[in-house]
């Protein structure tokens, strides 16, 4: 299994910014599409964003478009989620997960195929 660890969460004010990091020591990390998910108490896990192995293709849930940016640094084995213009509804535990890269048209849904979520990081945004 690919083991991923998320970090960088914390407390931010409404309108503020945070940058999350997702990393893995597995040598196959670079061949996977990596997705960010979030889950608030009492709610289902929600897809947030994903990035292809080479960083050229990105996808976002509508609620974060224009505010969040996903990117990756292959040399660092790290995927980032830059979160700007934070809102109270962004409060959740954020985790990252891999899925096999099959191009942008293979999976029926944005969240399909992701599994093996790693350790999450808490993001809290005050209103």
C-alpha cells in the first residue's frame, strides 16, 4: 500500500490562508494521481482536488474553485494544497489519497478510485 501523510493544518481567520502538504516515502508515489479530501464532523468525506502524476492535470470541487490550488513537486515527493480566502465551511479534517492514473476521462466521478487515505490534518477557520 501507498502510505500518505498530510500536514500543515491549523487555525486561520476567515479570508486567511493555509498550505497543506501530502507526502509519502513510497517509491511509487510519483506514478499516482493524488487527491485531497475533507470530512467535517457528522458529514461524509468530500473530494476537494486532485493532481496528475506530472502535475499537468488538476480537478477541483466547485466550492473551492478559484480559492484552492493543488500542485506537486516530484523531487520532494510532495503534493500541496494552497488554500486562500478561507471560509468557515472549509473547517474539516483534510486527508490525501492515491489512485491509479488513467487520464481525465477514465473514472466516472471525481472521487472514484481513491483509497488508502493517510493521516489527516485539522483545518479550523474562525468566522
